[in-house]
């Protein structure tokens, strides 16, 4: 879990977290807005959560690992721990979110139609509009929206993933530009006060920036994957480590580190390989096992870009590499990023020092 989020529970083994800015916004609405507005905000949070759990459930049904669900003021994000999803499964996972939002909108619409007039009807009507808007917005063919992934999976029926991603990213930037243009035209003809127009323009601009940024991030990631194809973490493994038993005393651990001249120490606890945090001070450790800290574990044939994304996703700068049930070394984010940079520089010159593949 990221340090800027609060874990609130688990569902189907998936960690559910709230970004701290969401908590601040919730308190702000509660203190300064009427209770019906707070109710709308709270219900919208529940609907976004259901939207994301629809993604997660479909991913699990399609045998895709789900790492966590993060809820923020800008919506939710479901992190999938699988970077090689085929287009059919990507379509299934992506489309369920918008469909769930539209379904929820329909439920609130029916409830609003059969409820007596009053504050409850106002809340139900707003939830109808917000969920329909959420579903329609997310189906737009633009990254990082669900619709961008739906559109890419559609293109992959006749194109490879790289071409489909690049075309979707290009379309996403056009959608971002059209969003800004539509906002200018809309605000020009609407009879709003200048302060309301300014606020609405900022909101539209923010949405356009998110669309453009998401498109550029996907484009850069696709280029990086193409240019590092065939490059695994096998060449990035650092073998300067020692292993000890979790029952090793601190005195024996000190001697082992001193004699080996290595500061990277691994141990095995409950059939899991862990890294020793030898800089830990509290609580006072009594043996090596008390210093054990769980780290990501990868195989030597893991694609190097997948390794980078996993390390960045879990907020760790180091991972343990295991082959045939035993540790063969560790990799660090700094080291593999350096190798990627050198690989790309060499690729431009026509050489491939880290892979056996010829230059394209």
C-alpha cells in the first residue's frame, strides 16, 4: 500500500485503500455543505467503489491477478498484477466498469420515479445523473479511461498491441483537444456568471490534461516495451548477497556480514524469501528473523519493464530473484533503470549489449 493512502479493508483478498486527499474532501463536504450534498458525495463514493469492484471481479473471473483498489477524489483505480493480458480479457475487464455505472444509474432512476417528492428524490435524481455521466464518460475512447482500453482491445483484433496502443493514444489526444474546444464553445453560449464560467473552464481543462497525460504515458510505455523487447532481469541480477537462517543470532549475523563484506542478507521464513532490514532499531531484534522484511519475488525471465512497474507499484526499490526454489540474487530499481537507459542508447547505435536480438 502506498504511503499516501489508507487501507480500509479487503475484498476477495484484494486490498482496498483511500487516498488521503479523499478523506480530506469528505470532511470538507461534511463540515461546509448540507446533509443532502454530503449524502450525494457519500453515495457517489459507494458507486465508484462498486464500479471498481466490477473491474476486479471480472479480472478474477478471467484469471487475472488484482493487486489493489485505490479510491481518490478523481475516481478509482484497479491495479492488475498482469502485464500480458490478451485483448479479449482486457475488453471484458474494461467494459464492466462503465456498464456497472450505467446499471446503477438506472437503479437510482427507477427509485427516483417511485419515491415521493422531497429531499430523498433530489438525492436519487442526482445519483441517476452522476452515474449515467460516469458511465458515458468512461466509455469515451481515450486513455486513461476504461473506454481507451475497450477501444484498444477492439483494435487488437486486427492489429498488434503496440500499433493498437499508439493509435488509441493518438485518438486520446484528439479527445482531450475536443474536450477543451467543446468547453470553450459551451461556456461562450451559456449565460453563466464569469466566476462560474471560470470554475467550469478549470474543471474541463483539468479533465483534458488528465486525458492528454494518460495518453502520453501509455504511448511512452508502449515505446519502452517495444524497445526493450527480449530484455529480462537476468542481466540485472546482483549476486552480492548472503543467506542466513532466521534463527541466526545477531552476533553470528554481524560476523557473517563482516566476513563476507556484503550488506544484502536474505533469509527464508514460512517458505518465503525475505530481505533483512539490518538498519531496523525498533523493536529491538533478537535474531535474524526479527529483521526479516517481505520483498517482491521474481523469476530471472521476468521482462525488465514488468519488473520496473511492479517495483514502482509496491513502492519498493529492491526485489529478490528466485530460480528453482532458491535465491540467485537481487535486483534494484536504480540498477535496472540504468541498464534500460544504456540499452536504449546502445539500440540507437545499432548494438544490443543486453540481449542477443539483432537491432531492428
